[in-house]
C-alpha cells in the first residue's frame, strides 16, 4: 500500500466492540496483525505461543491472525506476501494446532533473508498440509493479503505485530497480564 499515516484511534473491521466484549458470552477475541518477515512478530510468537495455546485449548480464547505484507520491500522477492499466501494455504487444510506449529516454525527462520516457496512447502508438509511450491506460486491469497494490508493501514494498524484483545488495542506493558485480565473478566 502507498505510505500513509495510520489513524491509531480507529479499529479495523471484525474486531469485537470493547464495550460489549465482557458480556457477549464468547471467548476472548485476540486478533494479531503480523508479517512473517517481522522480527517483533517472531518474538511475540516465541514469547506467547504456549500461553495462547493454553487459553485456546481451554475454550477461553479465539485467535485470528491477519497476515500482512508491510515488509515486502525489505526483501528482493516479496517474502512477506509469499509467506502470508502460504500460511493461508496451510490454514485451509490443517487443524488450528497444526497451523500454529507451522507458523511458529516459519518464524524461527528470521534473519535468513526469507524462505523459498519450496522451503515454505516443505514446512507445510511437516505440519500436515499438502502444499507445493507451485501452489504458492499461484498466489491464491495474494489479493486478500494486499486488501487486508491496505484495510489494516486505513483502520489504524501502523506496524506489526499489532494486537487487539477483546476490542482493546494492546499498547504496552506485559501482554500476558492484559490477556489474563480479559480472560478473567469473562468469568
């Protein structure tokens, strides 16, 4: 997307209304805006993966990942878009646990200049998906990634990772504390 200054007072579509979240009878909604080339996203995954899995498995948390391509220009082969496209191909074929494991493994390759489509496909196969390099080349989800990125910027996402917990933007402090507070509020 063309550079523009995001209005961080806005909330992207699909984010639960913060005022209604505590009483909506649903698990806590966590929406994570991420980019597979983002080192901070990799850190977030590494630091919080087990916590998120614990809450998801307990039925207390629903997690939605919105894969963006903010850092396409940081690599010569638009790695952010290719990895996001591959992730959506994997997500349509595997369980939530398998997808999380796939995503975590992709993030462990930070600093390598991005994975090839063949490498992304091999990781997908390790986690139960039947995805080939040719499937990734087709860019099935690339238009969705482009639209999600533009929509995210238009609605206040200035960088990755950006998280919304039950409609509230995570700004600072211990993420685990914010998430626990939201989960406890649902009791």
